[in-house]
């Protein structure tokens, strides 16, 4: 089973972004996506941003993780 977490993009440098999830920041690759901007939410899995998601979808997903005791 794979698990991708939604995270907010806080900085971009070329094909790399710094994302924030619950106050933790991490560098991820953007090579799989086009047109990502600071403030966007992306699904992150093993160091890669896989897909852009809306802020509402990110919030719902994170709430479900918290409810399940995973966040």
C-alpha cells in the first residue's frame, strides 16, 4: 500500500520545492508536475510531488489521517 500526504508548497527552486506538513518542512522533487506555485498543495510520496490538490481536499485528507490516528 502506498501513502501520499498533502503538503503546502512554501518555496520553489527549479525542479525542487520545500513543502510544509504540520510544521515539518521537507525538500521534494517537482519533476512530475507542471505549473506548481508557492501556496499550492501537492500530494507527496517518497520525495516526489505527484499531484496538485485543492486546499479543501488537503484539509479533508489531513483530517481523516488525524481521525485515524495517523497524523
